[in-house]
């Protein structure tokens, strides 16, 4: 298993999302809106993107710092109950 340093809120990373149709999760961009210290950041759910703009890590980019709080608030209100 491959591990990377944990992302921070506002980073866009290459994630593996299950679509419940295909046997293997589909890789696509995902926005990190919050983290916990005990979350695993490994190749089970993340991988290096095709063009690896930040080196051999799953990071694709990051939101402007002023947008991170807005994205986290939106994610908190969008959670299913």
C-alpha cells in the first residue's frame, strides 16, 4: 500500500469514486473540504493523476484560500441526513 502526506482543506485530489456499476472505482477529481488526523490517505482511495502537476502525489491543485470556508459550509449543508 502506498501512502502520501495528508491533504489539507481546499486541495483538489485524484480520488477513486465507486459508481456502483463498475467493479472498480472510477478515478476523478475530488475536493477536500475537511480532514481528520486519523484518516487514511493511501492508494485505496487516491492515486497519482495522469499528468501529475505536483509531482508523484494525488494533488491536482487547490482552491483560493478565501473559497475553502465557503466550500466546507456548502458540503456541511449538502450532507444526507
